[in-house]
């Protein structure tokens, strides 16, 4: 048995092969575009607010994480100048970073989720001059960093309240030039719009160029990912606009564009959009755009799955998914920024619930051997894994890089593969159906040709039978009646019976019977008995109809060559016979014109009368009275075109023409 895309086993094997190829492809990309080697990150020991940087690992490209207790000045935003005064402020306590400050005690005050503080840390670098880089990522929500009194990094504008603060979550790589002397770091930070204030990711330290390379890798991968999404989204939307019935392509194309809007404006790509078009973009607007795209993408993804597997995904739950998005967007507009961050958390948790539902239902589709289910299930598993990881990172349960972009990339590649497989199967199905259609069309044409040959043979057999019966009547019954008339003539000469009424009546009956028998013989096969003639004539038909009806019936013939005389004339004779009979019996005509000619390679018959014309309720072609159906049948048997219409000046016109098989006739008329 030959297996193809339309074979269940062949399609399933192809899906498994595609899963392996896509997984390998994603793994290679993740390795190429990985940011940093986490095993190379060294925790820098911090004691009593002082961190000593070892020289050897730093020279070998090590990356240090500034983990440990920093001095904290809670509720104040001090500058380096404030610590140079004689009455320099005393720290409120210490906080081990990276961490959030909610719930920590600073003196007599317990910090909440929002607030402002100043952090201090002293770095002791190796001897000699060195150019280092500090990486500050996603500090919530605004900060400024000084090194030995010089401002080296800032994001937004810290403030003691929400009115004063200008929030901006970002990635900043701050240059730090050391000369072997201690470096005093002063960090102002405020949070009045996020649910948790503090530092979620550790501040990293490395030689210049190392952290820049890691950042550039993320941007390159993000740009590559967004480019793929843009091409995929545009391509599938174009397919949808060309084929509106393919609604799954619309959902997938829309999902790709929404993911671009989310990824390019979120911390998962280090805010790629700002790197592409920096300076004039409002950071708050970009954050809101990312939230809207993230919320809408979940609802679109549900619709995409349900479009592919309508019987396996709940329609009611689809309404719940849509309602979730509407409620979230309305809540974002109604609640202050702090509450919005909690709503984002709830949205992410709801997304995890729907992701779990996706996994369960897609696994059911895999069990049912639904086409494309293995690919979609594999992509959903990777997305669920990265989503769970990022939720834990976002809630500060664990530390690490955001992985959602990798999960989304895998999901999109798997979904694209599933749609490609579906489209390939559709193309192959169309090709197979097209081949079957061509085979069936050839068979139908052959059957029609055989049927036409059989119909022609039936007509020929019928005409031959008419010829035989006509000859039998002519040579049998007609001769017997003629002999009877001769005997009657002999008997009628006897005076005794010559004028008797019985003999007169008998003579009349014999004469009428003889004429009827000859007329019947000529009507069944109107052939001249001269063997030199090759076919039936139509003159006797017209003469007979003229005599019996008393109407004006005219005949016009044009026969350039004698070879045309017998080809289709018997069929045309029968059609003309039926048309004249209809004009005489039903149309109330006073004049009938019959035209029969062969010109330009076509044999044509036209019978036109001046009668009442066709009734308004005449059935469509192929139906009607018995006579009309017989005429159409005879015409179709020889492949002739047949029509019956109302004549322009009144009455009815019957037309029939067929290709002359003897070639184009020469000029001349009979």
C-alpha cells in the first residue's frame, strides 16, 4: 500500500518527523542566541556593605552578580552629596538584593509594596585601571545610580510619591571606570505603580563588552523572531483575504502580529522597540500596548485551536476566554497603576489555566489522531513550560531570564508547521480529486460517445425496420389489394352487377384501401423505387401534406453535391414530418415554408409556419410534448443542434443543423 499525506499512517509519521525537526531547529537557535552562560555568573560576596571584586575571574570574562546586603535609607532619596555632609544620614537597615522590600522592617517602619529608598554599596575593584559595565535590568519603577558622585545610569525619575515619579522599566548598561580605588555606589529607587518594589534581577558586573554582547544577542534573536512573526502573520492574513473560508489563517496571522506587539515592547526582548526607534516613544504607552496585545493573544489562540478542532474545544469556554479579555481591559482603564500590576498577575494565572486546558484538549486530539494535533501539542508544551517559568520569575519566586520569547517562537513554528501540513494535505487532496475528475470526465466522454453511437444505431435500426415494413406492405398488401381491384374491375363489367350498390361500395372501399396502403408504405419509408437513388426524398412529404391539409406548403432545397443526399436526410425527413404535422394540427397555420440545404459544411433544415406560435408555458428544453421530445431525440442521435422558437413575424420556426461529414460542398443547386 502506498502511503501519502492523505494516508493516516503517512500523515502521522510526517507529523512526528516535523516535531523532531522543529525541536532540533529551536534548540539550535536557543543555543546560538542564548544571552549568558549562567554557570559563568559568580555571586560577588558582600559584607558590611562592601563587595570585593577578585581580579583573576574578572580578567577571564567572568560575570559577577552583586548579591548581598546593601545599606538602605528607607523613605528618602539621597544623593551622593548628602553623604558628604557632616550630618550624613544613618541607614535604616539593610536589604539583601536582589529582592523585594515588601514586609521588611526598616527601623520602626515595615515597608509595603510601594515606596522610595536609597541604597548604598561600596565596590573594591582590583588594582590598576579597568573599564567595567554594570547591568541594571527591570528595576521597579524608576532609579538613578551614581558611582563616586558621578551619575552613570538612570531610568525614569524617582519620586517620593506617584505625582513626582516618572516610571520607566528598562535595561541600562552603565559604564564604570575604576582605578583600583573603592567605588561608592548610590542608588535611588522608587515604586508607586507596581505591586512589588525592589530589584527582581541581580545587578551584574563584568568587563566592558561582555554584557553588551549578551544584550545584543537578545536583541538579534528578538528582531529575528519578530521578523519571522511579521512574515508569517502577513502571509497567513493574505491567504485569509484571498480565501475567506480559511478562518484559521486569520486567527493565526492575527496572533502573530499580537505577539510582535507584546514581545517588542516587553522586558522579554529588553524592549526591542526602544532600540529600533528610541527617543520619542512614550514608555508608558508601550507598556500598555504590550498588555493589550498579551491579553488579546490568549483569546485569539483559543479561537485558533477551536477553529481547527471545533468538536474538542468548548464553545462556552471560548466565550469565557473572550470575556476575560474584556474585563481585563476595562479594569486597566478603571484602576490605578498599582492595581493594574495585580490584574496582570491575575491575567497570567488565568493564562496558565487556559494553557493547561489547551494541553489537555490537544492531548485528546493526539489520542484521536486528529491531523496536526501532535505538532500543536508539542508547541503548547514548550509554551506552557516557559510560561510557568516566567510567572515564577515575575512573582519573584525564582530568579532567571525570561523564557517566554523562546516558548512563543516554538509555538509559532509548530503552529506554522501544522498549518503547512494541513495546506499540503489540502493541495494533495485537490490534486487527487482533479486526477479522479479527469479520469471520470474521460470515462463520461467515452460513455457519451458510446451512447450517441447506440442512439444512432437505434435510429438506423428503426429506419431499416421502417424500410423493411414499407417494402413488405408495398410488395405484399399493396399487390394483393391491386389484384383485388383488378378482379373487381373484371366483375364490374358484368351487367348484372355493374351498377348495383354493393358493387359500387366495394369498388370505393378497394380503391381507398389501395391508396391508403400505398400512402402508408411511402410514409414509413418515402423512397423512390429507382435503385439509382441513394436515400429518401422530402418532396413527397410536402406534396402529401399539401394535398391532405389544403395549406400553402412551400419547399426550398439546395444540394450542391449528390453525396450529401443520403447522409442525414432520413432523420431530417422525420423531423420535418413532425414539424409540419404540428403546424397543421395545432398551430392553426395557413402557410408553411420548408427549407433544406447543405452549405458551408453544414446540413440545415428549417420549418417555419405563420401559426399561433409557442405557448407561454412551454416547458424547458428537453421536455414538452411527445413530438417535441422525439424531434430532440432524433437530432441528438446524429449530433445535430436543434431549436424551436417563435418566429419574428409570428408563428413557429424549427431549426436543425449538423456537420456534413462529406466535407465542404461545392457551389450549385439541385
